[in-house]
C-alpha cells in the first residue's frame, strides 16, 4: 500500500451502481441478437437441389467410410425422408418397352433419387439393342425423367445363314426374329449392309422396278444383282447400276421384257443386253428350232432337181 505524506490530495472513491452495469450488458447482448436475426432473415435459404446435393455428399462419404456401400447407405437414409423413386417418365421409345427401361434403371441398384447415378443409368440404357442415345434427369423429391433416341432400321441383311436388322450405316441392331420388319429392303452378301443405301436410294428414280425387287444381292463386293418378285434376276454392272436398271424398265415398257419366260437379264456389258431363258422356255425354244430345221430339210427334198 503506498504511503501518504502531508499535503497529498486524497480523491474520494465513488462506486457506480451495479444494477446499471448489468442493464447495459443485457442491452448490448439484445442488440447483437437482434442484428443477427435481421441478417438471418435477409439471407436467402438454399434451394432444394442444394440441400439434396449436400445430403448426397455427406451420405456418400459416410457410405464409403462404412465399406464402399454408398448406394445402400444413401437409400437407407433417403427413403424414410421421402426421396424414394416413385415416378419414372419415359419418352422416345417405340421398339423398347417401358418395362425393359425400368428394369435397366433398377439394375443400377438405386432405389432413391439421391442414390441414383444418372451417368451409370445412361450407360446402362444405351447398352440396350434399340437405344442410340439416352438422357436421364432427376426431379426432387421422387421423379426420374428418361428421354430416348432409338436406332432406325433400314434393311434386313442376310449374312451367311443369319438375318439381322441393320441401320443406315450398316450396323447390326439385333437379329431378325419377327415379321414386323419384313417390308424393309432385303440385302444379301458380304458388304451389302454397307453399300446398300447408295443403290437403294438411287432406285427411287426407277420406282416401277424398285417396287418389284425382292432382294439386293451383293456379288463379290463389287456389283449388284436384283432378284424380282417373279424370280427374274437382273445382273447390274459395277458402274452405272441405276442407269442399267432404267434401261431394263424402258425395254419392259416397249417389249414386255420382264413378263416373258426368262430367268435373267444381264446388263454387265456396256451397250449389250443378254437374255437368259428359263429351263422350260429353253426346252420349248430348242424343240421349236429342231422342228423348224426338219421343215427346212423336208422342203429342200421336195424341190425338183
């Protein structure tokens, strides 16, 4: 304690009331809480997708920590919260049934929206025979939308003894199992699936003949034979196949060529058409020629010397 000397001035000690200090502290805390409340009220709440994303991230990490069972863990947490997949909208499917689409979706293992891996679902769908492209999207809390683009069949292709439905690029879609696509162009032989579109498109210029073609047969992967509905085969050249087909149509209009008893029309040699008769027609022709020769010989013997 400091010592006091004579002449030192002593200041009186004035104590402040304790009640005022407490009141001031309480008032300060109240103002801070009020300011925080205003700030919270002005701060926008996160939307549903953000909450779902945070939920997915936390549950995924938890699932990995439990032993890489993420999907099952997320389903276990999400389903009681109302995130189960309840509605699946499928668009763009014609050859693919909705049941097959749903089975492909469930094969990913997810039963809830947060657990569904849309990338894995898309890859699973695009592995199906008819599906060219698929998109999968989620709408919280319980809806999945699937948009499909299917492959377009162009022709039936016979490869050896197997028959396939192929697209315009010649890629196999699936084996031919039903009669539904029997009106597609029928192409035969190695390379026919790849080269057919050029010829078939060109035959649109000779619709009278195109309507009668039952098979487009690729020969030696170089040229085409056309097999018609009456069994006649038109052998086309390597170059100018469509033009040669148009010449056959012209001859048919002028002479009724394709309605005669013939088996083939050979157009492979430029500026020349070779006709092959059917076996019966050839036999009749040979018989007629033989009878003609007999008559000629007989007429010569009857002439006076």
